[in-house]
């Protein structure tokens, strides 16, 4: 059976109460010790002050010198004793014999306690704790001197320990009352603080928060996109493994300003401010990234921003895969439509009795198809290039473009899977641009030649279109630049990015008499392919 967990509020209250109780006990012990000592010192100082005062009274000297009235002196001492709240004031001669005492039976007897020597022998004034005839007391003692300074007696003023303790207890009761009030305030405060913390944590217990943190970490690391988050001051608060890899960062980036972590970058500029959000495209360290920004709000206040991003090439792979599937579907429909028309033509020949024309038509179509298939399947060994050429042949047939694969074309190298998407982007877009360039011409023609006999894959695509407008030739590879109408101009920009990924190059020249020749060179060492 799983052990029941204590709630945060109960646990917090118990810990706070235990801490307050411990502090109160320590403070009480210190208070008792210091207050008792202070009470004794204060009473001792009061006793000593009273003794010094009494020692200066002339009647005291006269009695000690044998020419005074002892009864009158006792009356005077009783008055002083009452005013000073002292338990007793005793005057003794140099032998320690009492001249006055609250109890008349003690007059004429030796003083008790054994603490007169410092006053009678050395002339010192001091306080002491001793047990006398009335019990333990704090005493103030001082010598009595004659006019010539000779010690003629001693004055002892005493306050009983019970009196000191009763005085201390009065203060201790007040102290305990204050301590109880403080404890109750601490008890109420700990409960209020625990409830406040519970509200701040949305009612979650610590073990639930810990589990959520682990789950959050697992989810963030499982996301296939890079994630980086900042607070309202632009400091990095979150960074997953993919973000570290793409942006070349480490865990040390956490807590630092985003403009220090990603200096002079568009992402840092966006994450620093609370205005920009939505999707954007940027380049960082020659990597094209698709970034989506999301603002974090707390109670309507800006609290930071999250950037979710991935490499454009990764997104392009998905787009290319979907585009190829769609293209294959279109090509199959076009091929079906084309062969249906050809079957109608053959049927017409036969119904009209043109048997020789029907046979010639069939032989021409079979020969053309056979030559194209032989080149693709026997001389092109890379499956990605094979599939793309087959698809483009069907597309050319639909567009009424003569698409010829040079009979000398050979591709022995089989490119690795991670190079498939860039290859499709490069070759596919170049062929599509050639198709677009020849649209509208009576004899639209596109030729392609492929070879990898050396250390590079060489692809040459030639068309007999109108050629490239010299006014935009220098900007042709920039995104949005196009010779066609509408929101286009992305094909060659994608080709440029894919070529950079495979470390390839591209050359363009004018075809004779009209059109364009595009030459692509991709080093085979960029991929770990096979032959």
C-alpha cells in the first residue's frame, strides 16, 4: 500500500511551527539566564549604592567610635531600609560585631557569611552572594572610615534571593505572555503563507510539481523542433537538446541575456522584445530556419517569449515527400489520360482500315518508351533519380514537351538517404523551370544529361525557351525573384540552399539558338553513397 503523502500546507505548517518553537525555547533559555544575571547585578548595584550612602552618615561613625546613640541610629537605619526596599541593613565594627540589625536579638552578635574581609582588611566596596542569618542574599558591602581614613566598621545591605527571584518572575510572566502572542502570530502566519504558496503553485503538491517538471523535461526533449525561451528581461530560461545542437549552444546559456547568447542574430532581436510574434524565416550560421514565436503572458503582463524552430531542409524534406507523392499521382493521371488518347487513336486507325498507320504508330510509341525506360533502368542506378526522371517524363508528356534523356547518361553512384531530399529539390526544380521556359512554343524541348564518371555528379538541363532576362539574371537565386507571374520565385532559392547543403555549384549559360543550359556539379564525397 502506497504511503499517504502529507500536503504542502500541513508539512509547511509543521516545519514552521517546529522552527518557531525551537527559536522560542532558545530565546527563553537565553532570556532566563541573562535576565537572572541582570537582576542580580542590578540589585547588587542598588545594595552597594545604599551601603555607600549609609557609610557616609555621621551618626554611623559616631556609634562605631563609641560616642553615638545606637537606638537613634537603629531608627534611622530602619527608615532607610524601608525606603530602599532592602531586607536588612547591618552595621558592624572592625570585629564584625553587629551594631544594627532588623532583628534586635542579632545585635551584638558576629556577622554571618564570612565576606567582610575585603571591606575591613582591604577597604574595598563590593557585592557578594552569601548565606546570612536571614538566608541567602545578594549583599552590598563597604567600609566605614573615620575622619582620618581609618577603617572603623563595615556596612552590609542585603536583598534576599527570593526577592530577586520574585522580581525576575514578574518580568518572566510578561515575557512568556509576549512569547505566546508571538507563537500564535507565527502559527497564523505559517498557515497563511502555506495557503499563499499553495495558490502560487496552483494547488499542486511538491511531488506533483516534481513529476510535472520531469514530464515537462521529457516532453521538451521529445519534441522534434528546437525550443528556446526567454523571460521578460530577455534571459534564456529554456533550451532543449535540438536547440543546443542547431544553435551550437551549451547549458551555460541558461540565465544569460539572449543577445549575448545569440549575438547579432534576428532571433535574439525578436526574443528581446514583446512586440513580434508569429512565424518567420531566418538564417543563422548558414542554416536556414523556420521559426515560430509565441509570447508568454501572466495576468495580462508580458512574461517572456518562446521560439520554436527547425531547419528549413528538414521541413523541405517533408514538403518534398508530399510533393513527390502528389506529383506521382498527377503523373499517373496524366499518363493514363495520354495512353487513353493513344488507344483512341489506334482504335480509330483500325476502324478506318488504316492498319499500317496503326502498326507504325504503335511501333513508334513502343520504341520511344523502350529507349527511355532502358536509359532510366539500365544506366541510372540511383532510385531517387530514377523515380524523379520517370515522374518528369510523365509530366512532360502531359505538358506536350519533348523530354529527352541523353543516351550517354550514366549514374553508378547511389546517394545516401539524407541526400535524397536535396537532390530532388535541385534536379526537380531545374527540370520544372525548363518546362515552364518552353511552354507555349510549337516544338517545346527539354534535354537532360547525367553522369558521375568523375568525382562529381554532373547534371545538364537544356531547353529551347526564351532564355533568361538579363535584368534579373544577377538576382535570379534570391527568394521571390521570378520570370513568371504570380506569387512565385522560390524554386531557384531552394535550389541554392540545397546546393549549399551538398556543397555543390551551379552554372547557367545561353543555349543556341535560344534557351538556357543549366549545369549542376555535386561532389560525391558529400554523401556516403555506394556504387
